[in-house]
């Protein structure tokens, strides 16, 4: 478990499950006042917003300048499948990979705000 943000109003982070032959990463947001964990589906307006966030993260990734073709291919295929909010925007993450590890990218508030449900913005200081 990785705690990315622990603020007065919420905790956000990632949980990586590593099993033989497979890994899975899930993001979470715990709203402290409500004492409720938001699944990613509840955080986003519509499911295609995750694809939009993944595309934004890929654009800002250092993969474009990497000379490692295997890494570029893996990153493009893996995509950014988990997002966790923070005061500066959204942290997007790939699955953990035994060879390449993972990749985290910050998507600034200005670029991601429209994809997150407005009713949660106040929790993140947006």
C-alpha cells in the first residue's frame, strides 16, 4: 500500500496486489469526514474519463524521450490504469511490472478537473 496524500479531509493512495503470474493495482480515496472509501468508478464522471487521463499521463511521461524501446512499448500498452487525487491534480499510475516497475505521472488540476466529479473537488482543495 502506498499513501500518496494524507490531508485533513482525505487519504489517497494505491494498493498493489502481487500474485504469482499477475499483478493488479487499485487506487483508493478515503474521505475522512464521511468515513467512506470511494472506488475509482465513483470518482470519475464516466468510464471513458480514465482513458482520457491515461492519454494525458502518457503525453507527459518521459517515455517519449526514453531510448528503451521495450519500456516505451510496455508503457503504451499498459496505460495508466489507476488515478489518485491530490491538491495539485491527479496522480496517474501504471500497473506494477517486474521488469519496468511502474510509472507515476501528475496531471495538473487544470487538465483533469473536468474528469473528476465536481462534488468531490472541495475535498482535494480544488
